[in-house]
């Protein structure tokens, strides 16, 4: 058995090591089976201890209720893609532990979950969301890498803050989409309902306040505000990807993230094509690229072993 699994359940892995393990589990069936087997074994031991009247050695954890709108496979992946991070504030204070939950959505999946305050969050493929199990204090704060759609539950005097790379977004009751890619050094926030303040933490007053149907694109610490090109884009929540007059280089970047593949463009002119169309998430990357290929007349070569597509 992989030693990381035992360390995972005994709290001996660092946060980055936990996330790497969960990503490996998503793509390795043997490792996934070992993880489930060890988890079940611990469950049986725990059940035996309770029946035997013994005191539990592990600290109690709260039950988290997660509502999903993905497939049964995504449910299983979510269960395996979550873990606890315990941050002790002081050793002298009893029960001074703040618990966080991290969800990682593998390629080819998307999920919906409901946070403790009633906020609904849809997470796209290759997305990581970290949030507290219980929102304590005078704010609600989460962190995202990837893409998520937030439907914020209004809580007066307790703003909801989303952190993405070096940008923060503050809302009271709002619906908005966040696309954050550290590889592209890009954060894009699109507001569909309510009001949203987007800013850099060190210069909050100099941020921008979005109105419905506005979005802000942030690159190199510069904000550019404009109108949302088309609301159909947010159909990804329903498993439908929609593009409208979008440069093909942007489309390909998103496909790489959604399906965890590498797409190499040998002819630079291909990147300048624009694409309009819709396809279903379950269609798969092969079928989607073949469809785009028929429209723009380029050829595709695939490296099966390395999961690389070359466009010529």
C-alpha cells in the first residue's frame, strides 16, 4: 500500500502533499482502490470501538452535507477529493481549532455543493476550492483556483469574499462566475446578479464595483472592465460549454484545463481563428477537437501515451 495513504488518514501529510495524493487517486485506479480499502478498514475499526464502549482516540469531526448535481462517479470523486486541514490557534485554548475543507474536481467532471451558510457553488473541471466548515467571525472567506460559479446566500453584515491568486471579490448577496488560471496569470470575474467589488488586497479602495452583466479581466495587475459577451457561457454549470466569437487560442486553453490534456498548435494562424458553438461536457476532447477541425480545416495528431494533441 502507498505509505501516503496511511499518513493522510493520520494527519501526517502537508497540505500540498494531500492535494498531490488526491490528484493521483483521481487518475490511478489501483491507488483509488487502496485508498477506499484503507478508509473502510478505519471505518470498521471505529465502529468496533464504539460498540465496545471504548473512548475514541481521534478528534470528532462535524458532518458535512454536500449536494451534488453531477454523476455518481463525481460523487465518489468528491468524497475522495476532500480532506481536513486543522489549524491550531493556540495550545492553551480548548477547542481552538478552525477546520477547513478542500474540494478538488478532476478533469472531465463538474460538481455543485452547498456551503454551511447556504451559498451554492458550482465547480468546473480541474478546480480547487478551499473553505471553512463553519463561517466564524465577521466575514465568509473562500479560495479558488480554476473556475466556479457562486450563488451567495445573503447574510447581513457578513460579506462573502472569494480569493483568487492576488485578487479578492467581496459580495453580500450576488451571483458571479470566477475563472482563475495561475498558468495564464489571469483572473476573470463576471457578474450576473447583484453587486460585486473586485480589488487587490493592498489597495481595496482602488478596486472596481461591477454591475450586472459586467465583467473584469485582470492581467499583470491591470483591470479591464467590459460587458459579458454572452450569458450562454455559464451553461457549463449544466454540462454545456458555449463559445461565441471567441479566439481559438482561448478555447484551446480552456479545453486543456477541462480535460487535462496538452494542445500544441504548430501553425500560429490557427490561434487567430474565432469559434462559435456549443458542445456537451461528456462529448470528450477527441470529439470536440474533431468538430472544430471540420469548421476550420486543420489536422490533428494525437500522442496517446502522453495525452498530447498537435494541431497542424
